[in-house]
């Protein structure tokens, strides 16, 4: 797939078009000089809880539209930034490096903690965003938050990834870093990210979505996934980690490797949803994980049997 790229179309500046606005609620001005636009999904009154939500690869601040329909009416405010290299950021399409992404996530969390000193604050990440949070939570100075909600974290890296794939990714990044992986090449993989076709169409039509990533951006993701897989052994933060039985992007063995590495005394709840795909909060079966997420945020027991399903999953 990496070597099939044959042209390098420019990224350009995302622009709205009929029926597809770009909603910007504000900006995070970060210590490293970056300015990250964010979309705020806000309740009508003062929030009962605040979430910093980090999207997946090639996605944007709009990733949380569907989950917001469950969380916002319950009083949860969602701050959803475009992470560096994605959405409408200044370095759109150009991978900033794992340390930069993790540092910016920490900076944004600290800013929200200062803004909401007496409100529950959670960090949420999907796929790539979840990988960033696993690395952040395993550092020696994680931000002072009340918990993490990590959906299908991208941990298909390091020892969990075939060494040949890693070598090919590194070689491609070293020789053709600027080449773009065009949509036809990606479709050839026949990967199903969700069973919600309407949600996938909305993702494809969103002007903020990147449809043809650079080879070096994909390679950067591979290295982030490796760091996330390695971080599982040092992750001891309060967290709910969710994974779907039909996930076709993060293989089961990679997720099992991460889950088994998490310290046994860590305050982590593992949740497994057999019917769900990679984009759990956009699936047709999203009601169960969405309800569990809401319960976790408000300190309640998960109403589903996902934790026991996780035990069964790990025993296979």
C-alpha cells in the first residue's frame, strides 16, 4: 500500500461547502507555539463534567457529533480539538511526532483543568487519540484529571506489529515520505470501520477529513502505535478502555497484548462489545458503549456486561 502512491496532490486549506460547515468554537494556544482549533459541544447550563476528546487518524473535531447526542443532554461538555497534522491545523498532513502530540494533549488538559478547577475532567480518545492518551497516562507527569475514556486505542505497533510491516513503513518514509496514499489504494484493503454507512459517508464528506495521507504521516502513526503498545505496561490511570469484537483496524491479539500488560492493580475497567466495530461511538450498536461511557463519567457501575465480556475475550 505504501509503495503504490504515485502522486502527491496538495493538501490545501479545508473550506466549507453547502451542507457541510466547518464549526470552530475557539482555539487552544499551546506552549509549543501551535494553535489548535476546537469544536465545543456544550450543554445548555454549567457542565457537570468536561471532556477533552481526541479524534482518530485523518479525522477531526467533528468525530464526536454522534456521541455528543448522548453526553451533552446529560450535562457533559466536550472540547474536541483538531490534533496537529489534522483538520484545519497549520501543519495539516505533516506528522508532528509522538512527543509533540502527547505534549499538546497534556497542555490542553492543563488549560481545561485551570478553566474548570471544580468540575470533573476526563480525557477521551478514539483510535489514534486513544494511543496518544495511553502514552500520556504512562508518563511520569500525567495531567490532573479524573479519568480516561479510551475507545479502540491504536496499539497495533511495536512487538504487536509484524516486523516486515514496520520495516516497509520505515523504508517508505525514508524514500518517498511526501507521496500520498490515494483513496483507491485504501479501498483495496476492504476494511470496515463501522456498520453505520451514514456515519462513514458523513466522515467522507466532511471538509476536514484527510483522504490521502502522506507516507511519512502513516509511518508516524505506526511509531505512535508502538509507543502506545509499550505504554500499556506503565498505564495506571483511572480509565475505561473499550474495544469492539468486529474491529478490523486494531487486531484482537494487539489489544489483548495491551490489556494483559496493564498493571493488575491499575484502576482500569476493560470493556468488550462483541457486535461493535472500530468506530464504536458511531456504530449502529453504539447505545450500549455510549451508556457505559456516560455511567463511567458519573462514577456509576457500567450497566452492561462489557467488563465480563472482556474477561471472556482475554481468556480466548
